[in-house]
C-alpha cells in the first residue's frame, strides 16, 4: 500500500461526510486506504459510516481519546508507506494530496510536510509556527500581550515575517493536515500519549527535527479547514473560569515545557 489516509473525527458527522467525499472526489491515486478514527463516537456517525462509506475502515471509540489517541489508533490499522493525517473538519482541494505525497517521496530528508490551510471562505489560515516558549503562553493569555515587546514576540511565533506562498522549513506544523512516512515514524515514534489535546503536533515536529528530519510547509498544496478557536481570544481569568479547553491547553503546555526543560531547540531560525 502506498498511502494511508487517516481522518480523525470528534462529534461532527456532517463535516466528516464532507471531508470523506472531498477525498474520494479529488484524490486521483489508486493505491491507498482510507481510515476514520473517531473519538466519543455518536450513533449517527457510526450509522453514516456503515451506510455511506462501507469501504472505509472505521475505528469508533466510546471515550474521548483526543487527537493523539485517534491518530495512534488509526496508525495501528494502517499499512501505507506514506501517511496523511487529516482532521475531519478539512476539505481536500484537487491535487493537494498529490502535491504533498510527491514532495515527501522526492525529498528523503523530509519527515513531515504540511499544506497551506484556507477557511471555507478562502481566507488564509496560519498553520506553521516557531516553537513555543513559556513567554508565548503568558503573552497570549494575559494583558501583557498588548505590550509592544509582547507583540513583537508573538509576531515572531506566528511567523508574520514569512511569505506564506513560499515552500520553507518550519519549526512545527498544525496537525490538522500533515503528510509523513512510515520509515520516519519508525525512527521518531508515534505521537506522545501524554498529550491528549494540544501540543501533540508541536512535540511531534520537534522530535522529527531532533531525529534529523525536516518539517516543511508547502503552499502548493491547499486544504480547506474549519477552525474553531475554543481556547483562545479571551483574558486569562475569563478563559479559565469559562473554558475547559483553555485548562487543557495550559496543562499540555506545562507538560511540554517540563519534557524539554534544559534541552536546546533542535534548530535556530
């Protein structure tokens, strides 16, 4: 099998149906398998998969096992030499999978390549970033973020100095859509299970760099993504008193910084 496409899903059967339909319509490859790894599976999702996509390998879960859990379960069922990981809230544009697959096949030192993400309104979405520091979290979640020095720091984290129409090595890529290869995963390891939600992609990309694999942003592949900001955009106090996702984000950040405490960054850019 050349390619395994693992679609991760959580309580959104309508978007999942659109995602799977877009793959079947817009990917021209023949030697591939399609796997849906679902979290906190609802009956309507299971019914849809049975009736509308019987040829797709469907992996349900009673519990909410998080993004990392769905990827790990999907990967265990996969057989492809190359692996495309997609969120169920993405839509594939024509030739996007082919571009990512060709790039990772023809660049042996590349471990992960990700596309340019667009909102359903065609508006650009940032999907590649520089590595977090503790200050990044503080500035994004407190009044300090309004200060000039903090804005400069956050602009660097968000790579606002970058031409997003250029192919470029980046620190990490959002896990909503990324292509990798089994050979590299065998060397680097699967997504760290200590991260149930948030920082899984940051940590994974960092480990790829630590194992001498490049992580690359390739805007020649474009994928639509419905992006909800469930843990951002509010003051720290208001967020923590009203938003469970914010607690998960901060908890994952603490785990991440503890894991890499005292270790140098694998690349300087």
